[in-house]
C-alpha cells in the first residue's frame, strides 16, 4: 500500500498563485479490469478513490508516517514570474522593430 504526496497543478480556469492543498493519494495496487461487453474499466481497489487534502506538506508526511503508509513525495515545480509592463513594447533598444 503505497501513496503519493503531491501538490496538484492549477487548472486552466484558475489564475494567480493562491494556496492549493497538498494531496495524499493511494497508488493503484491492481490494474484496471476491462469489462468485456461494454468495454468499461473497473477496479476492486477502493483505495484508489481516496484523496486526502492537507494544508501543508509536513501534515501529509506526518499522517503517512503515523499510519505506516509508504509514500513518495513529489515537490511542485516553481514558476518564475517575469514582471511585464506595457511600456516594454516601446522602449529603446528593443530586440525587434515595432510594427502595427
């Protein structure tokens, strides 16, 4: 029974750098089964449906250690914010010409 602790990426409808919770999610123990008649996938593994949110990474790790859950910690990639301004379009020494 292994788990994955990660911070999910924001979706395309979100903007800004608001705090997102850390998530503990169990990894599947068995592969998905394909139902032969309709082709639907199913699983008897109920732990794959569990997603536990935590406010901090330390809380998630402490929970996993306290309950004896083997886990893999995935650090989020930090994005670099470049300051932009409208005046940058007209500055002297721009790498390319201004065109309309």
